[in-house]
């Protein structure tokens, strides 16, 4: 008995390494089987449209979870797993993607990026929408916050692609699709953008409607800058059409007798009512400044700069708001430039001659009413007269050779007196001026041509 007991104690410890070797062999054979089974299951469901797919294998049992986009798709995916060779048991943890009611998709644009939110029905459709955005938005950053949901209306992706094209026309704003109803708000990037968006929305798929379109047009801006250093008037911004464009440039050339007009205007729709008349009036006010700028934004006129003398500044501030069309407003921030040094009579005469060689004081046809286009020229002449306070000045009127001599004589006198009256209203003493008319007796050009007649209709300043 004693010998048997000693032999048994030597035998059983040998079982331990055998058990370890058996376990290692079993593990080494099971792991590849599970890995192969997992790979085969993954391959089997590649043709199914799923989201958040997870597969785990224990022996030959498979736990399968995923979000499916339809009940048919869910059942098809589970069947695909069940029929994989070697699978013994499938633990089905699949579920359907939630259904959205209403089905909402939105795009919001700010100065930095475009953010997509709401739902997409399938990964492939979501990918197409993002690719469409990449093309339409031309490099603008796109933040994708879209999730997945069932319940999208028919032709959802076609409708959203139309809406993405409209996002590209926004400076900022938001477009929302709720089921088949579209709402838009924000600001168009360019003039005409609002109208282009409205036209494009008519191409939405059948059944889709626009519930609200509150996209605003950007301000309709016209600008003019008078630069005394470059002796230029630069026009920028928008005009409604080619006819108004030509008319405004021509008006600028008449009113700014000394400056070169630089025309950078573009035609675009959206001009407010009374635009052309308001701009002409505002350009007239700008022409009276030594330096300044004009900004017309929708129905608001902003004028700033330096007038040539106190009287001109007061007239501009008072008259401009009254001259604009109904519904327009004006803000004239006009100061007075520092007075130039006084000059003697000879210099004064030279300055008058130089200015009148560049421009002619214009009158309404057959009358002594000074044309508004001459306001800037008259202000320049008044400034010169202010610089020679002791000089006496003769204002001489001349006409062309058309008509009766007596009538021309009377007209020339009245026109000369109208200029003197302007000088007096500018703040100059009346006793420094004398108005004289010469009718058509002193022509400087041939009265047989229109060009010659225009040169003969003139006002001269003679300093005594």
C-alpha cells in the first residue's frame, strides 16, 4: 500500500502540461476559424446597404448588428449572414434607421463655410450631394452634419441638388427642405442673384413647392470719386441698362469740365425707382466739390468732401435733399477747403482765362437760365473772384449769329447779369461786378457751323 501511494504522487503532475498543450492547440485552431468566418460574413454583406455595421464571432456563432435603410434590406443582410458556410447561429441585433417626419434637409451659408444638416436617405445619395456641393461651391468649405433617416420624398436627391446650386448664389443665408416644401432666406451674392434663384426654383421636381423666398438683393450701389491730384472722376458700381449707362457718363462729362471720367460701371438689374434722376442730381453736387466722394446705395445718397467756399457748402447741404426724387434721402457731409492765398489782378485774370478755356458756362436754350451742368464751373470762377478781393470784374455775354441782333443783344446782357447774380449769391460784393452784353458782335469762330456757334455762345471775365 505504501508503495502504490508514492507511485501515484509522481504521476498526476504530468497531466498539467498536457492540458496546457491541449488548450493551446484548441485556441490555435479556433482563432483562424473565427477570423475566416468573420471575413466571409463581412464579404457576404458587402452588397447590402448598411450603416454602423458590427460583426463578432465566437466559435461558429455570429453576433451581427447594423442599421438598415429598409425592412427588406435588413432581412436581406441577415439572410446573407445566415447562409455563410460554417455559421451555426446568428444573433440578429440589426435595426432600421429611424424614420423622419417631416423629412428635413438644410444648407446654411455664412462668410466662412456652408453647413449641411438634416437627413439623407442613403450613403450613396449623401455622397452625391457632397460631390455636387464641391462642384457648385467652387472650393468653399463644406461642413457635413447630415445624418441618415428613412422617409425621404420621391426625387429628394434631385430637389436637393437644385437647392445646392442656389446656395452658391447666396452671400449668406439658409435653404431648408421640409418634405416637399422649400424655404429660403438671406442675401444674394450679386445683383440679379435673387431673380436667378427664383427662376431656378421653377426647375424643382414635380410636387416640390416654394413655401417662402425671403432672399434679399444686395444694395444697389453707384459710386463716384473726384480726385484733384489725378484730375479724374471715377465711376464704379451698377447701372440698370446700357441707355442709362451712356446717359450718366455723358452727364458726368458735362458737369465735370476739367476731370477725365473713368468709367468702371456695370449693368445690372435691381435699380430703385428714380435712380437715374437721383444720380444726375448727386453728380451735380459732387461737381461743386474740390475733392469728394459720392455713394448711392439703394435710395440713399451720401456725399462727402470739401466745397470751394462757405456759400457753396451751405447750398449743397440745403439743396441736395430737396432735389432728389420722392422717397430718397441724402446725407451731405460737406466741409470747406482752406482758402487759397490772395492774388493780384493779373494772376486773377490768368486764372479766369485758364478755367474758361476748359469749360463754358451753359444756359438753357434761348434763355438766361444757367444750366445746372455749369454749377461746378461757376463755383471755380467764384473761388477765383474771392482770391482777388480788390479787383473789379466785368462779366461779358456773347451769343452766336442766329436770330435778331436786338434779341441777341438783350439775351447776352441777361446772361451776363445771371452770372453776376450767381457771384453775389456766392457771397461776393455786387459793386465789384459789371454785366455787359455784346450780342453776336464779337464772334471768335465761324457762325456757319454748329461748332463755331457753340464757341461764340460764351461768357468772358475781364479783370480791371
